[in-house]
């Protein structure tokens, strides 16, 4: 084994790039799929969880391709997703699962979400219950609390829902479903959670109203594809 000698240094200089934020990478892909026209995503994290979101939207008929230093998501709008040919594999990604349930709640076809052994034990009822109140039909294991879950979307109605437990994922799922709904959808939270989804929805053209302790998505907004740069996850 070779010896390695490190000499004292007076300064250290250089630069590095921190990997892209996982939560924002998920949302950039999913919201890009729902936007009209291409969305260019820079610095998207290439983790297994994020790849589940990419694979899911591709299975729903959305083209995703590498172009230069970014990903191009060829969005088809809120009504542009197609029924998948098989089950959608979530791996161990709870973010993909919960946010995708919100999107599929507004789509007029049936889709089944499956996951690995670990994900299949994680609770889903906090998101499936309000989605059912909005009008989605969901069936699955343990009273719709665990994967696998089969969801058939359809006409949705906006609701006002108070989160029993603070959760950015549940809030995001309901806001995404609210983009398809008739009437406003309001999520009330006793403690603030990460607001990536509502910020990105606003940037892409959704009608978002934020007040103290609650956020509302109004129907009628059109999402437009834009360039999104994912910040590093410090």
C-alpha cells in the first residue's frame, strides 16, 4: 500500500456543485407533465426516487429527454395524460406515490400503484381519504391505507381540508387534485410545511391564494411550461 503525505495548506480554493433538491426535482417533473408545452429542468437530481417520478410520467404518455445540461419534459396539459399499460412502480418513493395519487384523482382512467416491501407498509389514508371526498374512486390494501392502490379519477369537486398531521406531501397531493376540480380546494395546516408545490404552481400559472395557515387553488388556471432550475439541497 502506498503512503500518502498531506502537507499543510494556507488556503483551500475551488468550487463544487451540490446535488439538486429531491423534493423539488419530483415536483418539477410532475408539474412539467401537467403543463402545456415543454418544461426545461436544470440540475434535476438523478436519484432512484426521482427516477420513479420520471418513469411514472413516461408511463402516462409524457416524453422526457436529456437535452444539453437539462431535462425536457414535453407536457400535455391537465387533460393530456394517458392510461398506463401496466402498474406504476413506485419503488420506495413516498413522494412520488402521494403526489401522483393527487394527479391521477383528476384523470378519467384507472391506474394501479405498487411499491417495494418498505413503501407498502407506509400509511396512505391521510391522502386517499380526502381524495375520495373530492370524487376519486380508490381501492387497496388495509382500507386504502397501503399499497397496492388502484385509483380511478373523474370529475372532482373542491373541498376544504384540515391536515390532521402536518405533511407537505398530503398538502401537495390535494393542491394537484384541486387543479382538476370544480370549485376551489383549500388546505388548512396548523403548522406550516414546505411550500415548494404552491410556489411552483404559481410560477407555472395556477391560481393560488395563500393566507395565514391555509392555501387555496382556484380552478381555471392553465399551467405553462417554463425553465425550472432545481436548487442544491444543502
